[in-house]
């Protein structure tokens, strides 16, 4: 086996743009720490566990805007989308 580590649950979920904030919040309940920042025109949701940190922007109504950043903590790799 090439990989010893299990991929993040977000990899199993697939295309995050298909899900609202509430959908993703329900799907990841008890798996991640969730921090929410309400900006003037968007919600910024940051999911974290011991291996992954994912930041996603949503409209105030909870509709997906974009993945702002994703960080894999154990490998030290980071991918940022702008």
C-alpha cells in the first residue's frame, strides 16, 4: 500500500460546490472543529482536525462560493485557491 494515512473525509465527499454550508456542517458533525466568521457579505467556514484544515467561503444564505484554502497538516503541504 502506498499511503499509510487516510484521506480527509472531504475527499470522500467530492465536489463541495454541490453542498450548502448546512449540508456540509451536518456531514462533518463530530469529525471536525468548525469555526465560522461572518463577514459583511459572506460566511467563512474553517473545518479543522488533526490532519486537515479547510477554509470555504459561502454567501450569507449558505450557498457555496469557493474553497479558499486547504492544508494537509501532517505532510506540511498546503494548497491555496484564490
